[in-house]
C-alpha cells in the first residue's frame, strides 16, 4: 500500500471559510508521487460518501421529466449543469423502515435513523436504544484498515440543546447518521478546524516530538485498556456492554497510533504544515463548503475512503437568512400546498444543491489515475423523506455521483420500480468497495441498472 | 374520515384523562387489598370483556405477541405480576399505538375505561411490595460535567470539552446515562484533552534553564539601532551592541572579547555596557582583550555592548569586537508555579521522601479524587510502573504527568461507576457513601464531590439524614450550584434554545444578542433566587418580582432602570412575573415572524402541567398561514378556522386557548394592545375545562393546580437527578415528593431533599430487568 501525500502549502485553507483554489490542491501532490501511486496501484481506490439533506424536497421541481441519458435538468438541479455527465438522478427508491410501522409519530427521527442503516429504530426516549449498523460503518469495519482513518463523520448541525427531540425518540436517532452497531451511534465532528486536525494533525510538532508523543500515548492507552478489562469483570451484564463501547474505542485509537508510528518510521507521515481552518464559520453556506473542502481533501490524500456528512438532521428547523428565507425549514415543509411556502422550500432545495454542485465540481477537477477523483468515488446525496408535507418515505430524492471506479454509467436519470429499497443501492456500493454481501438493512437484492 | 375522527377524539379523552389521573392519583395508594378487590370487580364486569374484544387477538387465548398475554394466570394477582408490560400497555393505549390501526377500534368511552383501569392497576402494582429503585447505567460524564470536573480536580478552567461532539439527549436532558455513548472520536478527544489539561496544569521544566549564548558579527547593532555595516570594526566614538532578552532578574556572566589592532603602544579606552549597568571601562592593548563579569541584570530586553572613546587615535589603532558571550541565569529564583501544579505536587521528593514515595503519594491522591473513591493499591502500582518507565528518560514532573494522563483517560474517571456485586437478596442495595457523594455532586454541581463530601464519605457519615440535609444546603449555597441553573433550568425551561432562535430582524429590529442574553439571564436569576432563598416553586408560575437590566427594562417598558447590571424590580402593575410571561419563554415559543399560540400552549401543557400534547399526526400540516387568511382577521380567528378541521381540533382545542390568552405578547414578548389592526381576544380554557382571561387569569388558574404542577416539576427534576428516564415504579416517589411539598409551601428545598432521600436516589437494583429474581413487587403473603 503506497500512500504518498505531501501537503505542505501554508497557503492552503487560509482563514475562515477558505475556498480552496483547485489548481493548488492539485499541485500539492507532487507528480512523482502521483505517478508512483498510479504505478504501484493498478487500481485507484474507490471512495464512498453519504450526504444527508434534511426534510425532503419539492419533488415536482426536483424530478427530471424524462428518464434515461437524455434528460433536461429540472429547476432545482440546474446548478449541477457543469457536472451533469458525472452523476445519476435516482428516483423510486424508498426507506420502508422510516415508516411508522405501528410506532406512531416520529418520522423525522426515523428518517435520520434509517437513512444509512435501513433499520427501524426502537421507539424510546433513552432506555434501550436500538437501531442497526450503518452502511458506512459496516464498510469501515471491513476495509477501514487500508487508511489511517477508517471513516470520517461530519455534520453542520449542532443538534438540539434542550427539550425533547421528535415524538418520544431519543435525540440519538435524529442527530447521528452513523452507527457502529445496533446500540452505538457514532457522533460527527462539526468544527472544520477539528476535522482538519484529525486528518492532518495540529501541525505544531517536529517529527521527533510527534513520534515521542505517539509513544507516550500508546503507553497511556495500554494502561487504560488493562484497567478497562479489570473493571469489566466487576460489572453487571448491561454495564459491561456500555464499557465494551469504550474498549472498542480505545483499541481503535491504539490501532491508529500503531499505524502512525509505522508511517513515521517509513517517512510517510503527512507534512502537517497547512494553515488550518478557524472554527465554525458564521454563515451556513460557508460552513457547508468548508466541510466539502475537507471531505475532498480527505479523499484526495487517501486519509480515509469512507465518509458520512449530515448537512442538518431531519426535522431541522433552521432558517436561511442568507437566501432570504426567514421561516424555519421544518415549519415551511408542512406547506399545505401554499405557494409562498413552496417557493421558500424550493429556494432551500436549490441552496443545498448549489453547494453540492460546488463539491462535485471540485471532485471532478482533481485528476487521479486515468480520470478524476470523482470518477473513483461514489457520492450519495439524499434524504429518507420525500414529501415532508406528508412525511412520505418512498420516491426519495437521491443523487448518485461518480463512477465508482468505472462501474457506473453516469449522466442519466434512473427510474426504479416503486418502493425499491434504498439498501439495494448500498449492496452495489459495497461491491465496489470490495465487500461481497447479499443482505444489508432491508435490502431485497442489487440494483441492476447502474451500468447502461 | 370517520375512523380518524374517532381516533382523534380518543386522543382528546386521553389528554383530559391523564390530567385527572395525575390529580387524583395522590389519594390512591392506600389499602392495597381493598383496591385489588375494586380492580377485580371492574375487571370482571367491564374490562375483561374489552380486553377480549380488542386485545386477545394477539395477547390472549393462547397468543402472547411481544411475550405478553392479557389473560395470563389463574388470579388477577397473577395477571398483575408483570408491571413492566402493564406499563407498556398503559403507554400504548395512551399514545394510541394499540390496538393497531388495522384492527377494530374501541370507542372513546371504552378506551377511557381501559386506560383508567390499567392506570389504577399500575397504582396498585407499584405501591405494594418493596419499591423498585431502578437502575442507572454506567454513566459517562457529559460535556458540562467533564469541564466542571476538570476544573475542580485539576484547577484549570479551560473548558476542554468545548470541541467534543454534542451529547445526545433523552427524556429532555443531556445527562441520561443510557444515551451517553462512547465512540473512538470521543475517546480520542478525551486523550487529547487530558494532555492539554495537564500541559496547562503542570510546569515540567523551569523556563529559566541556564544557557550560554555567544554573539558575533553579523549580530551587532549600531547606536542607531541598525545592523552594523562594518561587522566587528569599531571607530572612535562608535558603539556596537546586541539586544538580549533576559528571562528573569538574576545574575548573568557576560564576556566581552575585543581585539586591539594596529601600531603603537598607546592604550585605547573602551566603555562596556550591560543593561543599565556600565560595569567597567577597559583599556585595550594590542591583541586579544577579554573581560568577564558576573552582573545582576533585570528581566526583559537589555543591550549588551561596547563603545570607544572619541579621543583621536594615535597612529592607526583600531578595535574589533570579536564576540559577546552571555551565560545565565545564575541563582535564578524558583519560577512561579500555578496553583494547579502545587496542588498536584503537594509533596516533593527530598531528604526524607524518596522519589518513588513522592510519586506514589501524588498518584494515589490524584487517582482517589479522579475516581471519586479511595484508590486501590494495585491500581496505584500500575500507574507507578508507568512513572518508573518514563522516569528513565524524563524529569520527575514529566514522569508523573504520564500516569496522571492515564488517570484522566481511565474508565474510572470518565464514567460514574456503581458496581453491581454486593446486592442483598432482594437484588436491591443501598449505595455506599462515595457513590452517594458522587450522585449528589453531579446532581447539584454537575461536578465531582469536594473534599468535605469525600471526608464525610470516608467517615461513613454522609448517608445520615441530618448530615445529608446539611450538605444539600451547603451545596446549594455554593457558587458551583450555578450548574443546576445552566443545566437543569436551561433544559427544563428550554432556555438553551434561546441561543438558536432567529427572529426576523426586519420585523423585530430591537432583537440582538444583548437582548437574547438578557432574556435568558432574567429567568436564570429567578431560578437562582428561588433556589438560594428557598422560595416556593410556584413562583415559576407567578412571582411579584423579577430581574431586569436597562436593555430588558426597555423591552418591557419598565421605567428607571439603567446599566447592564440586573436589578430586582417589582412586577406589580405589569403583566410580568413568573416564566410564562417572560420575554425568554414567549420568544422561544414563537416563530421567527409571528407568535405561535400553539407552541405557547404546548409549552405550558408540557413544562408546567406535565401533560404534553401528542405530536401532530404527519398528514396534518402545521398551521397554514395563507395570505387569504391573513387578511381575514386576528391570528386567533385564523386558528379557530383551522380548529374546524376535525383532525386538528381535537388537540388544538387543548393547546390553542392557552396560547390565545398570551396573544397580548408579540413574538419577542413585547406587550401589544392589538394584533395589527385587530382586537385581541384573550379568553382561555385549560384542558380540564377551567376558563380564564389573559395572562393573569392563566396564572391564577394554574395556581389552583399546585400539586399537579409540583408533580410535573418533580418528575423533571428526578429525571435530571438520576440521569435516567422516570419509570412506572418511580410513581410513588413522585407522588410522595409532591405531597411533602404541598405540606411545606412548595419550597424548593423540600423537592430537592425529598428527591435526595428517595429510594431511586439512594438505592440501586442489581439486575437490569425489573422482572429479575425478587425485584418485582411481591404479593403480601398474609392475605392469601
């Protein structure tokens, strides 16, 4: 496994909400390294990212009027013009497990929860939380070893800070896309500066000091792991389970430290001299773009191959003063077919798409191997709710961008049979990640129309 | 549609019902057997046939879906031996989850009968036999608890958890043990935070280590402060010097080396300079001349150099400044150590204490405080090994720092641990004094116990009633109890949401961050006053005083208050006093552009009365503010129009009238006589039918329901105190606390003390499931 990356431009990510100049990004990977990576890698790795866009969309402006390869971009998607040939619009997919199934209200909690798990959350405000492993974590647990970080989780939503979340569901369901297993959600990072540190280190240490710190950390964790084992034998069953989360977490960091130490020895450690972003930008759009920048950078430098990014939790009532929408998203989404509200939501839909377009353009402009970074990626943008006015969970708005290393034929609108499980798509994605699995979540089989 | 109407009515009945139940249940727990007889006769005549008709399809006649049969056992006593499932039944009926939509639906009256009966049966089940104290899971410190604990343990207040992910909440609070999960990301942050904290707390090397620095050309500056153009060369009248930053006032040894060049044997006069001192004139002779001086020099940038006299030189003598050398400091005073350092290194290795002993005692003390219980020798040994391993290549302080880092990453520190092993035969045990101290301090301070609590726990005295009560009093008086305001009140009253409200600044130009913070501060001060002065909790509903600064006084139209400081003012003659009519609550229950009577009504029902309305069914949109409607009347008229829709009306008739009575307050809580051009009708109705007018009427009517309000508040505070959801078996505790409060003017301290004295707070069930051996209520055997 060769991973050559030398990002050492102080000029990068300058200041708050920096927009990465693309040519520079490209320049940061020396040609020799690119060549080496292409030579020793007959196949460039495939990356996979899931982006959650809350509260559904106004489908009439989102759905292309024709299917196949010769379709006109509908109004909401018009910002994607430049990259139209790099993605597929997917309609007809569904998340059955976001439906109530006798559990009453709580569609927003169930939507966030089901999106990557395809599982039905156990209705509880706290005791005995139960969902299912999410697709990103499932893959990370199998192939995450290949990169320094098995996966990254990002969000632009701070979560609810007081009061109850949706209708008797713990906030854990609504705020987390990623789940390590049935009971353990994986929280996401909201601060771009901290994401950056996680990817490239804080950059204030010499290689020797860094190695010394890693060694110290290892000795600390050894001791902690030891102590945790001892404690475990003194606890009741259910508390042991809770402590297992901790044991796994500690083991995870230990592995990562070993990896970093090995890199240090072989001289492959990242030159972490990049100016890091400064905290959370005030403006939402800037925040989103910075996260997209980091996501692209993480993929480009092969720090990780798997990512989940929650733009906002489902049911989010954020308003958008920067585009003149002062009412909250969730309240607007119950529009009752009133035109003013529908117009506001369309504006929000276009807002999210315009930033996604920025991301795809960036991914497409980064050359890699015989194509672009986007060509070697699979980017899923979607929601587990379609019409938020009525809380429907079928005919979901989904975009699959990137060719997955040449496996998918893009530039099309693919219409799936009604109620096709979203998890079927996940099986196809797992294939491309080199994980052969015949069942995930509520899947019923693979999609067979991704290649024309 | 017909079906929908019936089902909606049911919700309405249930709402009304749960209100009456709450009020009535206080008087219900006596004479268990008499109650059972009553339950039996109702069961036989009314309830059993209903169960058979609507439930047995899945839960009877040999079927037990979800492992629950409603015709189990030979007697009613047998049938009711499973309170957990009956509680689930109660919830499912109340929340209209059962019977399922596609099954036959009971009429509203039938539903009412079943719910009433199940509720009374639950009363009987939970009031007989030993009380189940419940069980709190392994409890990870949340962000606020982590910050405070670090502050109190280490003595650095740097809020290291500021970059941790938001803690998920459950039951309305972010300190719920079962919800606080652990992830690699978080574990990594704990590790980094531990390092950051100890870097800040401990000084591992003197900043004044002795150094030797030598300056040579081209380091020199000329008199004008510019770089020397001629290197080391000196002319008559010229000077060369360097600026050196002396770290501390101490002695330094300065060595000047000059070379006399040229013919003749006359000497040259040279003045030397070091800081403010002119130590010496030196007479230069040909060749190398060296002067060494040990001088006391002040801290900071100081010039060190040499100058030549202006006398005309005989012959061609010149001088070169070969070098200036500075060595020091010598005899530097010890560096000022932060208190955090002194606290950790309370003992130093020396003549009477070996290094290992000192390290052991430091580790032992730190671990005991971090783990909130005495540290075991075997534990300390493990940490000491780490110290010994590092000590080979690091100084004493550095070597101690590593085991302390490990302690801050230990599960014993990061989790509040209550072990399960020693339970009595009932499966229930009383917490030991250390566990009690920990529960107490995280309840009242969101932080670790202090030395006094540790001392009382060590002496085994904390659990004694009078001691505990004294401690509660002391802790509430301590400034650390501000955590109760920020964390409990901030979430119970939802004050934290104020940070995220975003009123439309075109419609509401007076809104800014100062006002936002003033709104929140007012309610925090009210809460703190009720706590500190041990006042009635009913003052949350109405108080004849409040707190304002200039900004908020202007907002309220209260005259004569200046400055940023808050002051207490009378609310007489104003519509203020209590939380419901505060700008904070009125704003956070409004939409960005207008008021929301629905949200205001729902807030009062949930936070004050403890009877939250069910969430709207998904197909029913929230209020439709169409342009047509806007032109056609006040918000009330428009909302009433929407109440005509039977899908909405059934719940909105409960919520909206409470909100309507507050329509004289705009979306920022400013008083208004009219809504635009329209008159405002503030007539209101509570779900139990009581009618009133305007905000004062609402408060008065609520204050006729003090015991219900006390129960609702107790339920919230108990949830927060325990860090777990309140369960059916906690019901007797809640009723008892509220009753005690009613006997003591609803003083805040009664609520706190009664919770602290309650079984759920003092005890712990050793088994996860309440059906585990012996923990379910036992039948009183005498009556068999």
